[in-house]
């Protein structure tokens, strides 16, 4: 069944917090290159899906295959070393460490130890903030730092949980540009409330509703699907 | 005199050892005892610091008593009855002493009690022995009797087998002052024994024309002595009069020598007997002056055979000291007192001990002064030899007095 | 002037010895949040290993290193078989390390006996400067303590490993997202803290009487040092805390008795905890 073009294959995934089940038989695939959006209203299970893929949550049943390998038994840091990256929704930076140290930690965790320059090339703004502690950065700069740092680990696939949440509107476009460029090189799975941004980054979109995949298809089709608003309405 | 506690003790199970005294071999050899074996033994409750910080002292403490009991039983017991010792662990904690003393009296129904170690332990046992109308035989060098510490002292039921300051300190003050100077710096642990001992010492010092240029009390378990050493250095004292106890005496003296101050000051300790001096080692202890009623190396007809019997029972490296010897004397003198009275009771023991002389004591002949239950003892001043290798060459005798009569106890009424 | 100088020197000596004794606790407590009640036992073990090795003819410096390594190894076993399973449960780790303290204290008594032991001072003598005196060995220990703290600072703030550890301490979850091996780093920190305690016990042993409770003298003081200095403030906190708990006593003792001085110090510590519960160096 393994498709040569598939990097990530989530199959029949069920996840529960104690007795309350949050994900029901979720399936999702991502190719080696390009964006995948995961949409849905609050509580639909988007973050749970992300955390299960990265290994912070354990699944009840189903499988997660990455680069042809079953990874559900691996610890988070092992998945990261296989090439998965994750930028969580909040608390994504080490607030008491300087920007430089934050980036250095990202570089140390990766396979290539060529320093922090690549992150600065993607987000030049961070270059002016290297000596500052990360806790003093603005929301947008924190997201840039978290994304830039995750990229230093050379991920093959980057999971992004709400990359524009809490970001000043003037900076959103800059982040969106970088994400679109990134999706040309690696796989990007993005959870995002900002619908237009998500669909502009992603070629493929999944819509979750109460823990189940309600819609799936190319971004262009999903954008025009009349049921979309119904699933996203609060 | 020692009163310390460690957190560990509060949690470990109460350790109570039962010492089955009396060699069965001895009773086979002596038909008289076989006859006596049918009689109920005389039970003694022995309260020793067997665990906790002061196990080092507990060994000689209990060993002296048990050795004497073995000797008494081997010679036929007391009034045809053997002595059975019930050993209880004080853990060097007054609270445990109260528990154990009560248990020994009520559950074990002992005929009398011996032991406890620090003044705090003895004072804790005081009310128990008074209420139970039992005698307590107390072995440790201590601060003397003063009415305000009743019923721990000035108690007709408590007998003191160790020396107090007018025996341990006063006899040697003239020598020390003549040879080293008249300015004393007093450093001691912060509790009753050092404070009262220093009061006595100051009284005599005044009489002899000396002065106190510093007086310092250190809380238990103090690790660092830099500021104490500086105060001593600045005081220009001649003699450091030392009443620190336990690990604090070791910690202070190690740092005193490390600071090179042993070259400039004479140290006189009334705490550091064989066990502590062994613990200090020759480098740290050399040159210090020590005074007690007993040392393992004193010469008299009793001491050599006593140590031979002690080593045969407890090993050739076992250490004896003033406290262990006091316990040894206490057991023998109690046996003599009961034999003399012809019966076993608190009154018989109390009356029998009063003014009883014991000529087999490792110190020579000693006498229990009837007026205030205080032993009349010899007093030795020793200097620690440099490069000593063991107890046999540890102390060099400077002077001694065969029998020192202490001043009267400061109790409300004498005789007790 | 002379007195002021010598008081200052005395208080520095005490401060650095206290800092040395507290460092292992500060590392484990400050970096991992594990309250290591076994810290006192680790100090004691370090002292006994040193005593044992020197009586077997091992040179003092080698004995100290062996003691540190030995206690580090014990820390490794303790972490691997017990502590690591309880990192998310602080109360359990407290009880477990307390259990370790009880057991190792009893084992020390069985293995080494309860007699007073003594480690010979390897550097007897003192340097005299007018009215103040520097005991040679204690001065060396103070310098080693200072070097350890500076070295630890360089390690934490200037090396990749240090940055990783600081990142991990702040947010283990994100650290694992960056591919850091959290379990291994915790193990490393616990072993380092244990070895530091062993080293401290070894270095302190020639200054004190070696008995099964030698570590207890420092345990309460070490906790005060760490808490007053500020949990998590491994370096500055340990030094400031050591000065307040140990060094300042020297100043108070100028005007009052030792007992009063120690009482003032502990009262100040309690006041600090009341009004600056996060430690002297932390604003909140």
C-alpha cells in the first residue's frame, strides 16, 4: 500500500484522554513536498492530531507511518530525529533563554551543526534580536523564532499549530510568505484558524468535525465547498 | 553530657536489646550457683546510647557495666541470685530515655536502673525514678549538683559515679596557670554542662588571680569555626579551656590545628577522653592537656587486670574511658551494697551505697560520699604525646591526686 | 581595619565551603526540581569513601576523585532504577530520596562502623598575614569551590551542553521537540549533582569528624542556601545563599554570641522565605 510519494501516513487513528475519546478513525497523508491544512472549529481535535503525530500523546489504536516506518512506539525526540518537526501553539520558545541560545538549541538537536545562520536567512528580523531573551519578543517574533528554530533541525515534515495566532496583522503576511516558500521544499502540515492563509499554503485540506474527518480534498475544492462554513461555524 | 539527635533515629524502629547475662559455663562449674539458679534473678535496667550520634560512647558505657555483671555472676551473684541486665537504647535522646525508663520500670519490673549519658538524659530520667522509687546509677563526668536541676540531681535516688568540676578541673588549675599563663579563653557547647563547668572554673580562677579573656558557646553541629578561631586569636589568651562535645569538639580541634593555632595556645580539654582523642588522630591531638578521674594508662594494681579482663571480653582494640569505668564501679558497688544489706530493695541499695568504699576500682580505691551521693575519685592531668600510636602511648601523665574530695553539692538540704 | 579584613576573609571561607556543600543539592533541586533528601547521605558517603581510600594508602587527591566518582555512580544507580520513574511526582521523589538517606546511613554504619574516623589534613599549616590567618587546606577548598561554581557557570552559559540543559529545565516538552534526549539529560544532571555532593563530602572530610551523620550538619543549611538563594538560581543563588546562611554569621558573631548569631541567620532566612519566597535574587 505504501505510496512512493507519501511521507506521512496516518491511518485509522483513535485517541482518548482517559475515557473521553477525541479522535475517531482519522486518516491523513502528506507527500514529500507541499502543504496540508487541517481545519475545524475549536475542539475538533486538530491539536490532538498534531500531538499524536509528534508523540506527545499516545494513540489508542491505528498507525502513524513516517518515511515508510511505523513510529507510534517511538519517543518524541526519536521522531524528531527521524525528520519530524513541530511548532506548538503556545510556549514554543524558551522564554528565559536569549534568541541566540534558543536557536543554538535547535541547531544542536539537528543533524547539521552549521549554526543558526539558516534561521536568520529565513527570518532576518531575528538577527536584530539575538541578544534579547525570548520572553521579551513580540508574538510574531516568537513565532518566527519557533519556526526558524524548528527548521534548524532539518525536518522533512513540519507540523505547525496556529502559526499566526497572537501575531500582529502586519507580520502575518511575512510569515505566510515564508510558509509558502517552505512548502515548496518540504512537507508542511498546518493547523490554522486563518482560513485563507491555510489554504494558500496547502494544496490539500482536511476538515475535522468532532474528532472525525468530515471533508478532504484539494484546497481549491474545499475552499468552494458549501459544507465548509458549516463545519467551521462556532 | 552529650545531647544530640539525628533525624534518622526518629524513624528507625526502637531497638531494644536484651542481654542475657551470666555465663552458663560458670554455673556448671560452681554448684552453689546451680542451687541459686532457681531463684528469680535481680533485674537491672541499663540505658545506654547504643545508636544515634553517640554510639562511640555507648560502647564503653555499656561494656563497663556488662563486664562487671559477668564478674559478679561468675562469683556467685548477689545473695545467691544472678543479675540479669535488660539493655535499652537511649539513642542519646532525652525523650527516648523517658520512654525506656518507664518501660523498664513498668514492663520489665527492674529492681534498679543504671546509665543514661548526657546531663539532659539524666535530668529526663529523674522524675521517672522518683515516681517509681527506683535508684539510678549515673556514670558521666558532669556539672555537679545544684538544686534548680532537681530531680535530675540533688535526688537521694540518683548516685553520681563520675567526677564533677571541682574534682576534674580545680586540682590542675594551679599547674596550668603557673606553666602557661593566667588568661583563659573558654569555648564550649551551648548547654548546661559547659556553662556550669565554666562557672566553677571562673570561681577558682578569680581566687588564683587569673582572668577570662573570652567565653564562647557554640550551638550543636556547627561545622565552621573561622570566627571562633579569630576571636581566640585576638583575645591573646594563654589557655583555651575547652568543653565542646562530640563531633563539634573534633571539628573545632581539626580547624584549630589547621589554622596553626596549636603552636600559639595551650589547649586544655575536659571532654576528650580515649575515644575522642583516638578519633582526632595524633596530628590534631598532640600537645593538648586533658583531665579526668581515669585514663587507660594510669598505673595501679587494679587497672592492669581490669583492662585484661575487658579486652578478653570485648577485643584487644576496644576502648575504655572514664564513663565505662564509672559504669563498672556502679555495678560492683550496687552488688556490694545489696550483699551488705542482705536484701534487694530500693532502700537497701540506697543505704548500702552511702559511704561505701570500693577498693577494686580501676582508679584505685573510690568512695561514695553519703552526704550527697557523689563519688570521691582521683584526678589526673595528662598531656597528649606527639606521634602517639594507640591508647598505650597516647597520654603522658603530668600530675595526679589519688583522692579528690569535691565541694558539697549545692542542694537545698544535705544529707540528701 | 585588620579586624574588618580578617572578618571578611573568614566569612568568604565559610561562604565557599557552604556553597560547595550545597552545590550538589542546588544542581539537582535547581535544575530538575527534585528535592534530594539523600543529599546529606551523599556528603557522608563522599567523606567515608575518602577515609576508606586514604586508610588503604590511596593518595588524598586520588581518594577525593574516587569518592566523587563513587557517589556519582551511586547517584546513577539511584536515578536509573528508581528516581527516573517518578520525575513527574515531586512528593514521591522526596520520600524515595529520604528512604535512600535512611538506608545508606544504616549501610554506612554496617560497612564502616560508628567509631569516629578522621581523615588527615593533607595541607597542614597556615599563612599568616599580620593578625589574620589563612588555613592552607581550607583556602584551597574555598578556591576549588569557587572554581567549580565558575566552571559550572561557563558550562551552563557557554557550551552547547549547558544551553541544552537550561532549555530542558525551562521546558522539557519543547526541548524534546527539538530532538533533545530529555531522559539522558536528566540522568546526567542527577549524576552530576550526586558527584558534586560526593566531592564536597570528600573535600570537607579533613576539616570535620567523619561519622555517619557528618552530612546532616550540612543538610539543613544546604536546603536553606538553595531556598534562600532561589530555586533554579544555581550559581548566583548558591553563592548569595551561602553568604547569608554561613558567611554573615561571622559578622553577627562580632556583636553577639555564636548562638544568637546563628539564630539571627535562621530568622533572616525565614524572613526571606516569607517576603521573597522565590529567593533573594528573584523579584517575584
